[in-house]
């Protein structure tokens, strides 16, 4: 029988989807009633491997994961970070073979949801099709924003932009308060995500601390001057397509 997760953890999926899409009570209940199989992963352990043919999607309940690929010589490219509430392999509903891996960056609890249960919920609640489709489109928008960063932003802009993005995404699922959240990445993780060297990442983080834009005592990040950090990053949250930004700021998307 599927294990049950605490309701506040199961609710993160609902909260995540509601940050971008309006749901009614029946749709929320359908998501809360999805059968889950829980599994814990240690830091560095793969949740899903490239080449797998999964029959389920994974919902991050607690912890933190990344999507990544390895070159034949072992070099790693991180393509996304995922906080609780995210389903990092949602595309496996329609793409049979994983073309990248999902790995735990810290001890992480994941809920596996069988594809058949997701398809049944979508059939019974057709508006959820739009919610999940919207999630994949936003995922693509985040990829585009990262590509712009890799191609055109300076190192300071890339790191500032990543922190601004992750703050909003943690706020969306109720895991950030007062500009403070836990993102247990290492300098090596940031380097692999943003195409920088460890030395360069270290230098930029020192500059951001010196300028009192952030405080970072791994795993806790505090954004001390939000507007100044956003200005440095040239950060426009529109690509996250949130219906309502934290703090009551509108993003022009009421759906």
C-alpha cells in the first residue's frame, strides 16, 4: 500500500500549482488524494537516472534536487534546481526515456506518483490538464532564462539572478520568510549550473556579502537588499508566470 505523507507536505504540490493556476476545491482534493509511495534519498543519490523508463513521476516533499547530465569524461551540467512542491520529471508522463538525471543535493524525501494515477486524475478533472501543461511551459521558460544567463550575463548577474529566482520559488511553497530560505547548494553546484569556475563563484559570493546584498551561511541564504539584488541581476520575474507574487505584488497573471 502507498505510504502517506503529512498533509502539509502533500499540500505543497497544490500550493505550487496555485502559484501559477487557479484551482477549485474538487481539483485541490483530487491532488491531495493522489496515491503516493514515499522514499528517502541521501545526499548525492539519484532519484531518477538518465536512460530510465519510469512509470511514475516524483514529487519533492522535503529537501532539494537538481536535474543534471554528465559528459562522457564526467563533467556535470546542472540544468535546474527544484525545491519542495516541484515535480522535476513531469515530462516522463509523455516521454518514455529520461534524457537526464535527477539527483538529491541534500537528504530528500520524494513521493512517487504512478503515471496511471495522474492520467486518471487528469481525465476526471480536465482543467488539471491545463495546470500541468502550464507547468511544463513554465519549466521551458525557466530554461530560456537560464540560457540567457549562460550566454549573456556576467558572473555577478548570473548568481544574483539565481538567488532572486530561488527566493521566489521557495516563497511560492511557503518555505521562505523575510527573504531567508534554505538552499543547500555548494559552490561546485553553482559552478556546474552557471558555467563558472569554483574560484569565480567564491569571488562573486564574497562580493555579494561584502556589499551586504546577501548573507549565506550554508544552507541558509538571506537576501538583505532585495531590490538592489534584483537590479544587479536585471531580474524580471515575469518568466516564472506567477499569478501573484509574494507580498501582494501582481504579475499580471490571474488564471
